[in-house]
């Protein structure tokens, strides 16, 4: 059975930065059949540990690229680099983009990886999710479910037990 | 006469007000202004805590920092126990030291390998460094993992640990539980020793100042949770007297508060301060490694903080193994708490330096007032003063390189902007005019 990891990343206290955590909470009760859903706080190098035992990983984080708030970016880092500025991060810190690129150099990327960036509007401390991001959440949840289903089909196909 | 003025400006994100920025102004080869703006999440949390139960303080404050949640939990529980007049039995005290060891290992390893080492080796970041030095980066990740394992084992989760409570822990580990990480820590101790040797050979700018170092000092332990606040300039006070000696000042260029010693000014907290004031309390192995690395018991070059951090990682591995070996499970995982109207204070040694918490609590155990002073705001003035002293000697450097060295000088302090700037970008701008 393929092991699928869903990782929602964010900071609870920073408005739209919490969107990854919120999406993970929507999917929390779907943890079954080798699907694990985790919330990730803090810095990005922890991701390398989190996906170590997964065959497929789906990451969800807030993005800040200048697109319209609520825009959903979907990336497959195994075939593309993370566009500069999508998950902007101070050079003092280590964010999602840094973790992915470091894992690529160290050849520690999971075999399958999908990254969602949900464009945020407000990141002030103590703020809530913005209306645009809140509206995007069901769409992201739906797309992640589709990815999970696709990963399962893929595995069944490979095993020849369709 | 030609007036030559230059400005070094590093904004983290122009769109988010007051998040963090460096501004250095140079006129006629003299530094005329240095402003470091650092965003400070604790201000929000101080207000947020009002009206909450004392029980919530450790979990709420743990959310201030994704890298050092244990430090916030430790200062919170000790401050509450101070308010309620509670004494913690030795086995619980040992467990607190143990979880703090995990956090130091994790936080220091991140800074040494991912954030600071690239500066010394001439790489823009750890990713580029990993292309040439994959083994070194792997070493850092391995060390970090040992710290994570320890925090997860005691905290219930590796990030935002949930097992810490006022009075102790929700569940105490058995001796057998702790033994599960012994092998990993033994290996980490070896890696830490190699790390001390490796960082000692890095090139260090020749830069020293006469700092006032402030740290906790315990009669016979390298400090984590307990001790008096001491300095190399004669400060020696109980933690409860913190506000009589330290003041937070508003500065015009920043929404953050600068912490200074009353009538004395800037001071220095963190690994260098702890080391300089507590060298003889390090384990023999850590002392020997420091000496072999060429350090004397006092180090006043902040660029060498990377060596001190490595010595502290080695100490934390060594101390964790000692604590595990001598651990006796407590009869109860936590002592009983009887709330009373009181004010409690605590300072503990977060990876970046002393973290002060003060809570005024009513007889129902509800928080009336909270004060949180993180290490980064205490170092902020010292960082600015370093740049005042550092920049004039490096004006011959090309713009980019000088900017980089200023950033490296800031990173000497491992300023805790990383957790608050999760989504922020580094935008570099430098203006020259004649």
C-alpha cells in the first residue's frame, strides 16, 4: 500500500499563513489506509524528516507571490523548481521552498510530491483567515482529495490489482 | 569638499510593516546611523494572555516561536510556580533540563549548519552549500534529528510540545522510554564533537568589543532553568528583580522595544554570555573540546559564536545522556497547584539567551497581566552597536560583500526573526550617492 503524507504548514497566529493548517484539519479525519495528515509549525528543514517514510507527499502552505488572494498554485517539484518568490522567506529562515531545494540537492525528495500554495492577503499577527483564502479552502481540500485518489490508483495500477 | 554618503538597506518585506529590516547609513566613511528593526510577536501574546487561565500560559506562549517553543513553556511554568510558591522535585527538574537539551540541540544545529555556516564558507545559503558539502549538511540534519527526538519523547510532539504543564508534565516517561534515545544521543555526541572541530577551523573576522554579558548562573550547573542573573560587569540579582535592573525602551525607528540595563545600556545574551559566565560548569568533555578548538574560557568575538553554539550542542548531548542515565521516575508527573493572587517571575536560557516571563495572576488563577521579554529584543541594541563598530573597518569592500558581512554580523546572534517571518522575502537594496 502506498504511504501518503499530507502536510499542512503554517503559523496559527499569522492570518492567512494558517491556511495549510486549516486544510490539514479538514482532512484530519480521513487518516486511513496509509494516509497520514500532519500539521507542521516552525521551520522547513523538519519537512525532510516528515516525508522520509512516505511514497507520496502533498504539502499545503500559504504563498505570497503577488497573485490575487485565494489563488491556488499547484506545483510538482519533481519536474519543476519552485518559482522564485512564491514561498518567499527570509534568508535567515528555512521555509518550504528551501526545504524542497535542499532535499533535491541531497536526493531526499519523496518519490511523488505535490505542493499547493494558497495566495494569502493578510499575515498580521492575531489576524484571521481572509475571506478570499477562506473561500479557497474547500477547493484546496477537494484537489488534495483528488491527488490522494490519484496516488492510490497509480499504485493499484503498478501492482496490477486494479 | 565632497560629501560621500552610502546607505545599506535590507528590507525583509516592504509590504508587511515593521517586520524586520536593516538600515545602515554611512557618511564620509563614518557610520552615522544603524537601525535594526525586528518584529516582535510577544507583544500580541502579552495582550492575548490576559483573562486566560494560568494553565494555558505554557501552550499559548509556545506558539510564539516555532523553533524554541520549549523555552517559552519553561519560562511560563517556572513563572507560574514562582507565583504559587511551588517547589518542583528533582526528577521533574531533571526532565525539564532534558527537554531543554533537545531544544538547544535542535535550534543550534539549525543555526550552525543551515543559517550561519554558509556565511563563513561563502555560500548564499545552505542549498548551495549542500551542493559542495552534502556530508556537512547531512551531519547538521542528523544532529537536529537527535534534538527533535528528545523533544518529541518528552513533549509528546516535536513541535509545540503538549506534555509540559505548570507543576511538571502530564505524563512522565519511564526509564525504559528514555533509553530509546540513548544510542541516537551517543551518536549525536560524536557528531557534535566533530562539529566543534570543523567550525573551529572556519575563518573569523578579527572583531572584539567590551560587552556586558548577561546569563543565568547556577552554583554547579550550566544554566537552563535556574540561577541568578549575573554579568561580567558585576550584576548579580535574583530573577524576581529583573524589572528593577532592566528596562525596555521605545526607539523611534522601530515598533519593537529595546531592552537595556538601567543606567548602563546595551548588554549581550545567548551562547557567548552563557559560556563566558559559566565555562567551569560545562562538562569536562565540552570544556576539553572548547580548549582544543582554541577557545579560552572567555570569548569576546561574536563571530565565534558558531564555535560556542557547537560546544553547547556537545554539552547538551553529554548532559542529556547523563540525565537519562541517572533518571528516576517521579512518583507523580506533576505537583499539585493551588492558585493564589500573586506575581511570578522566571528567566530561563532559551537557545538565543535569557527569556523573561512575568505574570500577575488573580486568586482564580486567571492572568491579569503578562510580560514577555525574548532574547532577541535584549540583543537588539548590541547588534546595532556591533554594526557601528564593524562597518567602518570594512568600507573598502564592494557593496554586496559589505551587505553580506553586515547580515553575517547580525546572524552571530541567531536573531529570532525566522519564526515570525515564515513567509517573508529578503529584498536587498543599497544606494550609493556622491
